[in-house]
């Protein structure tokens, strides 16, 4: 079981180092104790990677690591207390109570003294607990490793019986077709086969490698299993040994190896398979590629690469990767039967075959998973054995080294520690869940899972980078890209892997839950049959995340009991999701959750107002009040100076004015279903950090304030179904001519009153705007000529604009435009289509043109 200790230690040390002088001064005489804590954690962190390697063979070490995990979490809570207290004092300065000044000053002094004493005691206690573990920790004789994750070496062979492979004939033909294409480069063309572990990438490469057509096409065939260690000297020796059987060159220098390789491959047409490649270092690949390239014209040779990483594929090849898909259910059933029965025996057990169909569905098309479960049932004809496999989570079943979970675990082990923890957190959602990228990032951020941003980056950028890394490693799959965010899914088997590594961190609670480890940090409630609060939760104190799904289906009493449990027991709660809650009001005690960073109240339609204590949630970074019944946004919300992400639905004609100094960290603001809202609030110019503004279904909103021109960090403006919106914003003042704005994307969707584009904002962003999307704006009849001043525009999408007759004159000089989509615009489609369009020549230079009539 991975303890994520390395990453937790990293984050805690980062926070200790990041404490400001003023924050440290909040407690008396703690500087020395904090330094001692920092030094102790750094020395422990140095050997944690070795501890994670050894824990599976050492029960005492594993128990010691669990104790360390709890101490580290407690240390993080204490360090976060400093931040909370600093925010409380800042709020008291920003919002003084003039009427009770004397009482306020006296109360503040008492609070400060109390906090100081408490913090001093807590830090000494943590240092003491670490000291008690020190002797035991030293006895394990752990060594220091760099964070290069687990180095492993896998062996594969080139041979496969084609009769043993089911359902890959079409894939094999596709790969062979790619092998037969003539080369147009001196570099040897590389065909990357990419997919999840266990999908059969190696098997597909073996099928192509052993096909008679390939053998006749390539007189020399070489199979190398690369695995994780992409070492040039090692690979050259393997290739030389494969080409010239029996040749030993163990003591040869690198220069001698490269000379020998070039002499062996000179003028030879070869097929080289590099199986199981993990290397993402482009320079290392370039060293090998340059030794393989042809010295005389186009290379007739080919390379096949199998990898789990899209990054590896893009580094090694300019050819689009061959993305291997899962097997169809019918082929999976055939494969399962082959491994679960002796030939023909399945005919005698129709009852087992019916159960087998349900088992196979769990595998979601992954052949190795099918084989693993089939092997577990080989020669077992008792129906109860089959039912047990059907009802069990795959991650709970006993498996051997080459079965599905250990194979997938290689992908997990190869992740850096921060991504391991983030992937494990995704197990908190149910299988087949659609994940929303922005929501996941908010939860990761609330729980401190993101590393500190580099210069000119924000926390949200770090979260996006993490998701892109998981996408590139095929551990999650993109569902749909919505420009501002995207949805994704996780294969059931990867979800099983995440469940396996997060057992002590995350727990799903339903009506059948009997036990929960008291130190579990993240809880998901997802059972509409839940009646009352499970007793096992009443003793828990350390929970950081609570997600209550399907809340609208639970009884109001059960829901209130769950909320009260969270507020009374979970004082260190970081994230609370109450989507579609039937609650009519939040308890006033919610103000005690001083560590709460993420509060999601989407769809709480009975919620009319927020409690008076709401301004005590000073650590709040993300607040989602979308689709609620709120009448107005109270002043208390503006006091939340840490807020970065805010979504609002209100039933008012106006929002209160934004005061200077409020929401200075706000990155994302969304107003949706504010049907009566007539204008954006005064004071928008104070949102200096705002990067994304979203307006949806605000039917009474008629214009944007000119104060938006002061938002120099605004990158994304998204307006959807604001039917009364007129965006005519012309430069009027001298200063408007030299605006330096940062818009990157503009989306105008379903704005029926739209006749003009916001020139003030777009011309101010002429060197930054990259994407413009205009859809279902029936009154838009022309695009302005100044649109051609947008020199960075790469993507233009026009849909459902029935009265738009023409693109701007001179669009043929729009050389940076790479993608143009015209959909449902009859006259535009007619004029600019490729076959017979009178103006096709004006857009023929654009790399990708999609026209749908």
C-alpha cells in the first residue's frame, strides 16, 4: 500500500519554508521548534523512497510509515493553522467594528495569546511524537534515493502463436499497411502503438513482426524490450547481439559500439521493434535515432514502438500514434472461455457462461484483465466461485506478477509522487463517473495536492499540467473539450488500481458500510438508501473531504445529520460538496470550519440565504453557488480574500458593488441563470487577477461594462444564451487606443441581440487572441474588417449564424489562422465550400477547414 508519504512530506516542508515572518510571529518562541520540525521531516523524506520500496516485505516498517503519515498530516494541519490565524487578523484589520472597538481589541489580544500558547504546544507535541519514532525508524537502515520512481526491467519476446490471439486481425492489418508505406525521410520512420497497460500493444507488435509479408519485406528483423532503462550503451549491445547472434561486446566503449552497429546495419533494410518504451527524454532518443538513420537518401527501414505514453510517441515520431482500443465484448467472451475452460468444456456449463458474461463486462475490453479473471476460474466449476469473482472488485482478488493489476501498477509506479497522490484521489468518485477538469483541480487544490506554482503560473495551471500528464500516460481519457474545461473518464481497471493504492486515504460510504479506518481522509456518500449516519463515522476526526452525491434522493433528516456530523467532528475539513442538497439553510456552525477551502452548493434550490457566520470561512478558495435559490449575494462573501473560483446564481436585478481590496485573488467568475440581472456589478475593475469571466443564461443582461478594459489578466470571456446582450464596445477615449489586454479565447453563443463584436476588448487583445467562436447569433450579418488585426488568431468557429453572408475581405492574408469551422450558415457554406465555392480560394491556405451545410 502506497502511503504517499514522500509527497505529503514535500508539501509540509514547502509550507513550513513558505511561512512568512509575520505568520511565525503569531506564536511565541516557535521558531526553533519549527526549524527542528523542518529538519526532521527533510531527513525522513530523504529515505522515504527506499521505505516505500521495502514496506511490502516488512510489516514493522509498514506500520511505522502509517504512524508517520498521521503525524505528517497533523503537522500540516498545525502549519495551516498559522495561515488561518493570519487571515483572521487581516480580516479584523480590513473590516473593523467601529462600534465595539474596545471589545474588539481586547478580544483580539486574548485570541492571539490563546493561539500562541496552543501552537507552541502542538508543535512541541509533533516533535515529541517524531522523536518517539526515531529509534524504530533508524533501525530499518534506510538509504537515500532520488525521486526517479521504481526502476524495473521487463522482458518480452518476439514470438507469438497467432492462434492464441483473438480480435486483433484488423489492428494487425493496419500496422502492416503502415509498414508497407514508402519512407520520405532520412530518419527511420517510427510507428508508435499507444494504449493502457494490458491492452495488447506488445501482442499486436508480435503479430506484425511475425507476419510472412513483413518477413519478406524486411530481411533483417530486430526485437528489443526496452523497459524503463533507456540507456544507449545497453540498447546498442542488445541490437548488435540480435543482429549478429552470439557477438559479445560487454566491454566495448560507446564509440566502438556505435561504429559496430553502423557497420552491421549499413545498406540493410531492417524492422526494429522497441517494446515497452517509457523514456521521455528527447535527447536520449535522438542519440539512438541518429545512429539508425540512413546515410543515403530515404530510409527503407521501419521502427515499431510500443508505449503507454503519448508523450513518448510524440518524442519518437512525427507519425500520429496508433491508439489501441479495447476488444469488443464478443471477442472478450471468446478469450475468457479459452482461459477459463479446457477446449470444448464450456458447452457443459451454460450456467457458468452466463455468469462469465457479467465477469467479462467488468474488464471493459482489456485482454489481460479477461485473461487474469479467466485464469482464476480455470477448472473451477462450482458456481459460488464464479459468483465470488463476479461480485468482487478486481483489486481485491489475488494476482500474480504478470496479471492485470501488477501490470497496471507499473504505470502507477512510474508516476512522480505528486501524480500518484492525485491519481489515487480520483478513486473517490464512482466507476464510470464523468470527471470535470475544473472541479477536480479545485479539489486537488483544496487538499494541498498541488506543488507550488512557478513564476508567472497560478495554482490552476499546475492542476491543468497534472491532468495533461495523466492524459498523456493513458491513465485518464478525454471525453469532450469545452475550451474552458474538459470532461474525462477513467477506465474501470485504472479505477481499481486507484482504489487499491488509496485504501487508507479514500472511502466510499453506503448503507452496507460496516467499518471505516479512523484515519481515512476523504469520504464519498453515494447511497440513496442511507438512513441516518453510520455509527462507524462518529469516532472519526481527521476527514478532509466530504462529497455527498445524489443528495436530493436522501431524506432531509439523514442529510441534516450528515451535515451536522461534518461540522461537529471534521474540524480540519478542506472540501465539502453538497450538490442538490434539500437543505433550506446551512447551519450557522459552518463558520467553525476555518480550514475549508472548497464549498460546492450547486443545485441547492431551496437555499435562499447564507448564514451570518459565512465570513468566517476565510480560507475558502472555491465557492460554487450555481443553480441555488439565493436572493442576493451577501457582503460576507466579499470578505473572503482567498477566493479564486466563484460561481453564482441569484434572483436579483443587481449585484452589490465590488469594493477595492476584495476578491484580489479571484481567477474565475461565473454568473449563470441570473435571469433578472440587468448589469454586472460596479467595481469590476478591482478584479485585477481575474482570468476567466463566464456569463450564461442571463437574459436581462444587455451590455458589458467598459471597466472590463482594466482587467489586463483576463484571458477567457465566455457568453452563452444571454439573449439581450449587445456587445458594441467601441474605443472612445485616447487611452483606449493603446490598451494592452490578454484575451486568448472569446465565445459568443446564443446571443440573439448580437450585431457587433466588442472591438474595445478584441483590438486590445490583437496580439493574444487565439480562438474566436460565434454560434447561434441570428442577427449578426457581417464580421468587421478590423478582425484581420487579430494577428494571433489560430481558430475561428462560426455556427448557426443564418444571416452571415461573408467573411472579412482579405481573409486570404490571415496567415496565422490554422482552423476554420463553418457549420449551419447556408450562404457562407455555399460560398466557401471546397468543391464549387466561388470564394474557396480565399480560405484554401488554412490548414484545417471544416464546412458543414
